[in-house]
C-alpha cells in the first residue's frame, strides 16, 4: 500500500500543472453542480438542512450518507442515499428503481 501512495505522490509532483489545469477546467464545466454542492455543505454546517440516517432507496443505515441532487437548480432539495445507491444512480443502474417515487427533502 505504501508503494501505491508513494507512486501517487511522485506522479502528482511530476504532473502538478496538468492536474491543476484539469481541475480548473472540470470546475468551469460543472459550475452549477459545484455551487449546489457548496450551498448544501454550508446549509448542513449551519443547521439549515439535516442529514438523514437512512438511504431513501434501500433503507439501509450506513455510516456515511450522501445527498443526491435530482435538480441542481434547487441545491437544498436532496435525496439522501447510501454510497452504493448514489453511485448506481449516477452510473444509470437505478433509473428504473423509481427515484421519482422517492420523496425529495425540501429545504425549510
């Protein structure tokens, strides 16, 4: 494992400029998503939004729960999902799982 971490550090040191430029380009292309993410993080920090303890799709209670934005123009309206279900939605595996039937938690 240390070997991989050392290789990763070495790679990043050698390709720092390319990585920084890639990250800047990604943020420019995904500005709406980035802003929605930052607004949700701030709302969580100040207590305007609370994180659910359960996944809205599989009803599991994982140690980590993630907010999914069905619509980025409403940054505080999220569906709380476990990492497995969240990844499945973004990879298109859960399109037929009825996400539209899952209630979106509206901000106050």
